[in-house]
C-alpha cells in the first residue's frame, strides 16, 4: 500500500523541521511527501530543498506560482499525491512515531472506511504539552453514552475532524475535489461531512499527533479546562441526544444548521456541484428532523423558530 503525505507550507521556518522529522521517523515509512509551498518569504523553501536533497525519492516540492491560501493549496497537494492513502499535514505540528501504522491498521481492518481522524496532544511553541481537554475528546466522551452519528454532529453541531489529524483514501479524495469555495468552510470539514454522510468516517481516540498552539492564536471553542466542568461543556456542545431545554439551546442548534444550509445554497446557486447538492439535501432533511424534535419537546419554541426566526 503506497502512502502519501500532502503537506502545505507558508512561512513555516520555525517548526517545519520538527514536523518533517516526525513524518520521516515513522514506524511505517511513507512513500512520498508532496509539499506545496504558498510562496513563503522566510527560510521555508531553503529547508524544503535541504530535505529534498537528503531524501530525493521521498520529497516532491512544488512552489506555487501565486498564493492559493490554505483550502486551494491542500486541494493542489492532494491532487498531486499518488498513494492509496493520503495523510494531510500542517507545517508546525508533530506526529507520534506510530501514527501511520495505527491509521493503516484501521483502514485494513475496515475496508469501508474512507477517512480517519484521531485525537491529539496540544503543545506550545516550546514543545511543552498543555493540559487541556479539546474538541477531539468529544467522540470518546460521547461513546460512553451512545453510538456517535458523525454526520449529524458535523452538520448540526460542529466539526472535530481537523485536517492535521486526517488521512483519506485517494479514490475517495478525488470524489471530493474540487473543494467548494465557501467562506469560513474548510477542506477538512468538507471531507469529513462527505465521508460521514455514508458512515465512511472513523475517529481514533488514541492521541497520535501534537497540535501546535501559538501564543497569539485564537482558541475559542477548541480547548477546555481539564476537569469535570470542561468535560460536561464538551458533551453539551456535541451531544445530539441532549434535550433542548432552553431557548439558547434551540437557538444555537437552528443557527448552526441554518448557516450551513445558507452557505451550501449560495454556492450551488452559482456552481454546478453534485456533491454539494447531495449534501445540501441531506442537511435539509436533518433540519426537518430537528423541527420535529423541537416540536415534540416544546411547541412554543417550535413555532417561534419555524415562523419568526
């Protein structure tokens, strides 16, 4: 099984070597590392050239002619990969040595799977691990209560499938391209939604990468205090089975699904994309199911949000 890594870089000189070393030093070797650099102005390209010279059979470096930004740069990198399994990679994280091995085992044990993500550690600029709960803890907390419906969670509540932890089968990735150009809608969320729609997405609770948190980074909704209050906050955020007891709960649920519907509708209005049209129909059906749920639990809330909100 040929294994590819799709790595996108932009001015990543500070931490790039740590990430590249962690990818090279896997218990199961990757076959190729496809790097698309988005016209870095620091020493990133020099670092990439050094690794390419040292590992010429593994590294394939592409310098973009113009700045593509994250979503389209990953689209390019993925399209250039030739492996059966493609691991997405940010430039400043660090992989655990057995990450590739564990993912490949999961793909081999369940041929239906098209996309896999995992939990991860959080590290600071000094490579020190931070003691937080994160959104990536949500699946294991929810599994303690019931079976997880990833598609409904992604469409109704939010996304915990980050690209830094994602691996995808090439045959499936090709079906998701080109990524829809929708504001505030990223490639990892799109890949996860399409895979989860047909129950082809899986989440590994083992922590298999370290996510780099920078001191000037906005982290709202990602990190939570590592105590019972933090755990319950994560469960409240992602638990589909939780009764919608108050106005705020219902408002947040309707707002989330309405925003996705609006984004998809605006996109298909100007673009012919059967993938987006199909997912849009599924999301509309989930909105109908949500209306039925609210109607059964609180008729007053149902009437307000159906006709006034």
